[in-house]
C-alpha cells in the first residue's frame, strides 16, 4: 500500500485491519511494514501504471508479481 495520505505505518495497519470488506470474507493481518520516503510529484513513476511496478521493485527489492 502506498500511503498517499501520510498516515504513517501504525495508522495504515489500523485502516487495513478495520476496513469493512464485503461479507467479511477478507480479514487482513499485517505481517510487516517497510517504508521508503520519496519526493512525490505527479510525474513520479509510482503514479503511472506503465512504470509503477518497476518503481515499486526498485524501492523495495520485491520480485515481480504474477498477474
């Protein structure tokens, strides 16, 4: 999750845990939190679908997700 609202890690976990999902079939349990600060602008690679995945991998070293 990208914290566009500057909630902070603790509040993001609270929001995810307390969201009202349809028929309560989803029950998230946050296992870990990693944060990175970036200088944000409308042109930032995370803000565009064509470049968001690679920008995320660059920031967090995550493997590519299967679609």
